[in-house]
C-alpha cells in the first residue's frame, strides 16, 4: 500500500478556520474512491517559521489508484485550499510505501 501524506503549515491567524475546513475536505478526498482511510495528525515539533503544522495521511488502495487520483482529482481539490487560504497555508506532499506493519495484540 501507498500512503499519500500532505503536511501543511497553517498561519495561526486562520488555524481554527483551516481545521474546520480540513475536516470537511478529507471526506471529499476519500469520496474520490482512491483511498481506503485517512488520518489527521498534528505535528508536535515547533516550526521555526511559526504557525501550526498538521499532516494528513491518506492510504491509497494501490499505486495505480494514487496515479488516477493525481490525474482526475488532485488539481481540483488542491485549488480549493488555495481559493480559501492562499499563501496562509504552505503544504508539501510525500508518498510513502508501506513495507511491513506491526502491532501489539
């Protein structure tokens, strides 16, 4: 499986507004059908540039599903963030391949 990770640093002046927005945005991304789950996490390390940082981890069904997301929906969904928040949110994206998973029972 592939994790599509979006890390965003949000200006403190819009932090609460962004947090409300992302909680509505994540279900829209999941509704594309390319992902099986998502996790919203807060980054606990303080950033030198200030603001509040979050990570959203979307678990893609497959590499092909992620590629289809890029082709069909990513651009439109990214534009929504830009339309609402402009340069008050700085985001970068990473792809992670799950090699193995472990858990304690």
